[in-house]
């Protein structure tokens, strides 16, 4: 193993949103022709240059123009999305407003594009690890954030895009498990039955009368399930 080149001057965004200069060193293996970056490894294969992701990397590249971020900032973004439904733009602007901040030359510390790439790189690693594919997943080297998401979706989304375990999900609002339209047809749901758009099905929710699914609806409500408007 040896250094591929002398190194690169990069910009590193810390967990507090502050940007600071850093030095990136890429390690090269002459035997297998692989390059080891902090967040991924590229290597030669019969199908061209491929890469594997470093799942637990403490750093993520958020721009091809030499901008990296610590993983803790991506974790903070994940929590902001979950707790506050913050989008890429909102999180980037929050980081810039708090900077915690705007740089001296007037450039923003974190752009919207970099915010999107940071979230994508972090979340895809979480998905790959959750599916136990951290040792087997690989894709063409140095893809864009959207291309990487597509490769991960193709690897995880077999059986028509079904994520393992999703069919066992139970919604606490409607009290039923997710099912495909074909499953409901097997259970006897009449999707061709015409109903008025404003018709109320069952005046008494406790009358034990089966509730038919409205035409085009994706699931069947269990008898006795209260509507969300109540």
C-alpha cells in the first residue's frame, strides 16, 4: 500500500457546521489496483472500474470539488428530517444561518446540492447495512448521488421493489397490514362495485357489516376501524 499522490487540499465541514481546510490522502494498492478513500474503495473489474462503500466511514464526500463532511453532521440531518421534516434546502440554510456558517468570501458552507448528496450517501449506507449487504454491494465507481441511489434500489428492491419486512408493517391509524391489490381481490373485495363519491359506508361502525373497499383504494379497512376524520 502506498499513497496514490501527494494528497489533496480539501474543505471539511464539521458537526458544528464550521468549514475548515483539511488534507486528503488516497491510498493505492499496486497489486489489486485499488484506491482507498475515506468513504469508499475503487477497484478494477471485468466490467470496468467498480467501488465498494465504507459503511462506517466517519467522513463523507459531499462534492466532487473537494468538499467533505463529518458523518455526525449527516446523522444530525437524518434526525432533522425525521423530527422536523426538514428538506435538503431547509437543512442547508439552517447550517448556513447558524454558522455556524457563512464563509468569509461569501460562499455558503453547505449548498442544497451538497446537502442532498450528504443525506443520500448516509442513508444509503444505513439501508445497505440494514439489509446485510455491506460486504457484497458494489457499483460503478464514483457515481452521482442519483445514480448511487438507483444502484442501491436495484440491489435491495427485488420482487418488484419490495423492501424486506414492509409487508409486516402495521399502521397504527388504520390498524391493518399493507397488502397488494391482488391480495384483496383474493379475499373477495369487489373493486368493480360502483359507489357514490360521497357515500358513507355503514351508519354504525359496530354493526358487523363488512366494509367494502372503495374503487381504486389500495387497501381494505378492517370492520370496526374508525375513520381518520373521527
